[in-house]
């Protein structure tokens, strides 16, 4: 019983194998007209190999199948970052332009001729020199003019007086003399009216 069961299982496996072989052969057009079954199969079945085209097709199918499995199971490994932020092309271009401008300014400053060393003196424009020269000329002309003035005449202690002062003094003198004359007249008038002692005694006797 066990041997019959084992033989039946083996025949079923052989039948499935033959069906698979016939299926692959039909794919490349090499299928045979009759396919041996389990009942008519010979005791020793000959092994049938695949054609090169069939092998290639089967290999490609298996590779695609296994690639799909790996893709489904394999998780993408995250890229290692070193803490740096990604920069857009526009930002890179902007930074590059700024660096070019900076280096151009540095080169321009380095190419400038060195300024002449000064000994602490300030440079003066021609207009300022002309203005200072004119001021100095006026100053020296005024000094020369003051130096050549005629010396004042020496007076004998007398002060010069203006005409208005003389007129004022004359009027004051006139008023003074008029007052003096008036006082003198008043004195003379009072002296003439005073009685003598004899006349006074006679007047009292009467």
C-alpha cells in the first residue's frame, strides 16, 4: 500500500514537471505534438533541456521577479548628511557674484598708486593760495600806508578846539559878563540911596 502511494505521488510530480516543460517549450515554439502522461510515460523518461532562447527568457523573468521582490522589501538607505544645508543653484550664483565683486574691489584697491608721503604739511589748492596772497598784499599795503603818514605838528601845550566849542565858550563868557554887569549896576544903585549919619540925625530932629 505504501509503495503504491509513493509511486502515485511520483507520477503526479512527473506529470507536473512534464506540464511545466511543455509550457516553457510552447513559449519559444518547440512544443511536441504529444505530451506523455503518467499512464503512457515510459519507465525512464528522457530529460529535455531548454533552448538558449528559452533559458534567456526564463532567466530574464526570474531576474525581474527577484528584482521586484528586492525593491519591495529593501528600504531606501537614508543618505548621510554632514550637517550642511543644501543650496539652490540661484543661491550659489548669487554668492559667486558677490565674491567676484568683492575680489574685484580688492584688486582695484591694490592696483591704486601709493599716495605720496607728506611731512605733516597740508596741501593747499591754487584758489586758496591766491586768496591768501591777496590778503597778505592788502595787509602789507595798509602797514606801509600807516608808516608813511605825516607826523602831527608839535603844539606848545595848546589844545586844538573846534569852532562849535569856541562858539559855546564865547556864549558862556557873554552870559557871565552880562551877569557881572547887572550885579555891578545893582550895587551902584543901592549905594546912591544910602543916607549919611548927619542926614539921618537931622531927619530925626525935625
